C-alpha cells in the first residue's frame, strides 16, 4: 500500500476546460505584421539625402490586421457556447490508509488501491474533456469564418450551383462536422465520469462490516469511506458543471445544422 497523499485535482483541473476563453483567440495568427514598418518609419531621412542621392521615402506603417482579428474574436467570445463558466472549487487531498495485515485489513487496502484507479481514470476523462473543449472552441471559430464567407458570397449575388459557392458550402459543412465530432467527444468524457460513479458504488458494497474489525482497521475503514465520499462529491461536482455546458453546445450544433441546411437550398438551387 503506497504511503502517500493522493491529490484529487479533478474539479480544480476542470476549470481549465470550463474557462477556456482563450481558445478562439489562440486559433488566430498572432504574428505582428507591422513591426518592421514601424521601426523604419520612426527614423526618417533628410530631404538632401546622402552624397546627392535621392533619399528613400519613409515606409508607412501597415495596419495590424491581426490585432483587428483578435478584437473580433474577443467580441465573439461572449456568444461562443462554453466560452465562460464559473471555476470549480479545488478539493482536499485524500488521506492515506494504513490497515493491518488481517483479511479485513487487506480488503481495506485493496479497496483503497481500486479507489486510486478510479481517481486516475477520472483524471484522464477530465483531461480529455479539457482538450476537446479547447479544440471545440477553435473549431467553432473556423466554422463561423466559413459560414460568414458563405453568407457573404450569397449576399454578393453568387449564383446557385456556382463551383466556388459549392466549394465554400463544402468547407462550411466540413467545419461543422468537426464541431459535431467535438460534441461527441465531450459526451464520451462525461459518460466515462458517470461510469466511475458506478464503480464507486461497487467499492462501497465490498467494504467489510465494522463489527468484525479491530480498532485499527475500523479507524482505517472510516478514513477509506471518507476518501470514497470525497471522490464521489468531486465527480458529481464535475458532472453538474459539465451537463449544462454540453447541453448548450448541443443546442448550438443543432441550430448551426438547421441554418446550414437552409443555406444549402440557396447554394444548390433545390
């Protein structure tokens, strides 16, 4: 039995996923396109020049289009599903369990090891949720860019059946497929966490009866029960925060699918 504290960072770690506001802006190119122009424009050259040669004209500073993109992305954050969410509270560390070598004590020790395995799997599910959440925000940004380009072409008078228009519709549909795939990944991570709740219930069923234990094992059993309860509360807190977030994303995907179907009729002329 490992003699150490096992930090349960499930709920604390989920704050990364739920508050991943920078996901959309990270998708944009952050390169500074106007740096060299600014350094030259600040130096200037005399009208006489050097050695009678015509002086070089001062280079005008180019607009920083990337900055304007970042500003647009920030304005879209409040409209992006799941862009903001309250940060969960951190949980306490699990207490170590040190039972005797009696049969009941060995059962307590093995149950603690199984609990550690539950915590490890739940942490993996949490990380998967966080990764998919970040990717989801970037893919939503890509979808919105593609959809806006499609609407713009239609508004500019593009004719139904035009190859360029059809290609843009395919690009938009592909971007929405990625967003839908992300939603499936979020649901899978949530399902994994719910399965760990079932595993915790099974662990409680195999605990020995208090009346058959020595004072040492009875004390360690109480610690183990507290650890299980702590883990149950942490996973339930995660799920209670994930559920409304996933529901919001599901509504976004369904609306986007409906909007794209309406655009398809204009694109194909059906």
